[in-house]
């Protein structure tokens, strides 16, 4: 049972309330935590469906690029490169570039016949690692930690790798359409780069690059407007890939047509034992089970394939095919 206040205690309580010693409102700490909130834009409350902002099957194209570009860098720099896709995200262009205050090397790409172009970004760690490798340093050393922007000379050194990337982007998209990707400009300042409106959506593929002890990241930035014309083709890419013959298959088919084979017109057969063969000498006559009224068997690599009748053609002995062997 709750204790009941007496008359004097009630009077003391009322006096404490008047003096402000007893708070009747919600605790200030609870009130402040309750009032902590973030602005909400009701017009952007509904998150778009995944298929509305993500380009379907783009990851397949990026994986092809990773494989092809790793081979190009390996051949160019005579070091073993490996490239792996680590993420594929949709983000606002302005927000993405705001996180790249020291982006390393930024390549601005033109991708006709597609519009708006794209970006290829080497992060600072990869940029300086690539410079070390290209200038002859051992890839077994740890990645250099350098906190500054790339110079114009350093950007020009990295230019050849960016141009190779353009060629390999064309190869990656080749199963969809023929691109003519070109490097328009190299920058080291993200504030000087603008390929779409700040609020426009971009698709960012992040690739992890490894060469020895050196590591870094490449960001491929495609405006949504650049890739949108390819949506239907990308949706069907698995079907296209299945129906399209591989290069090896085409080569094998072409080479098979040029393989020489032996064709034999068999007029008769004869069975002899080894002793009889050893006794054969010039002038011996061997009787064949040959009937001139029956078509010859034509063998291809000792396998019966056709029937034929013997004759002559332009003064040469010849056979005329009459049917197929069943």
C-alpha cells in the first residue's frame, strides 16, 4: 500500500513545486532525445525500385573488363596484375564526387555512339603505385603513402594506361554494340570534372587492382543516361552470349574444313595370311572379289561413306558418286 502524505508533507510538496524544485514536465534529457530528428522529404520518401536505378547485368560487362584490362596491364608493364569487381552502386553524382577530394587520376571518357560519356578514376594509392611500377620500382615493396595531388607530368605518365582502358571498355561492350571510347582529358581535381548535372544518378563500379604488394581501386562512373539506351540489350545479354559463337569455336570450325583426308575407291578386297604375303613376288596374279556390275565403295579415312561407279573424265580415270553408304 502506497504511503499517505500527512498535512505538513503535502504543504512542503506544494511549496517545492512553487519554488521550482520539483519538475512536473518530462525530463529534459528525455525531451531533448525525443526532439532529435532528421529532415524528411516527403517527395522522395519512396525509394525507387532496384530495377529503376540499376542497369541489369552491367556486372557481367564489368567482369569482362576486369579480365581484359588485367591482361593489358600485365602485357604492358610486364608485371602480373589482377583486377576484381568489389561493388556496383547507384549514387548521386555530386555526392560521389564530394567524397573524392583527392581522387588521384580522373580520366574523362567519350563513348560514341552513347551520350554523356563516363569517368575512369584511379584512386591515389593506385595512381602512385602505378607510377612506381611504370618507372621500374619493384612491385614487392609496400604501396607508397603520398598525401598530395598528382602533377601534370605524373598524369601524362598514367595516360597510356588510361588509353588501354578505353580499348578494353570497347572490348567489354563489344557483345552489345561497337563503341569508340576515347580519353578526352585527364584531371587531378574532382571539382573540375562535370559530365552530368550534380543531382543526376550515376552507376559506379569499384574494381580492386593488385600487382605484387601494391593495391588500389579503379572507379568506373557511368551516368544513368549513358547506359539507359542499353537496358534492353543488357537484359538479353545472357541469351546473346549463349547464341553467339565463341572465337575459339569459330577458329576450330574454320580449321576443320582445311584438314586433309584420304579418300579411297575400293574395287575389291583380298585376305591373305602372313606366309602368303611373304611369298609374293613380281608377276603374281591376285584374284579379287570384284564384280564390275556392283558400285564401288568409297572410303573416307577407311570409313565407308559413298557408292560410286568407275569411268573416265577428260582422259583421266575417275569415279561418279551414286549414293551414300548406310
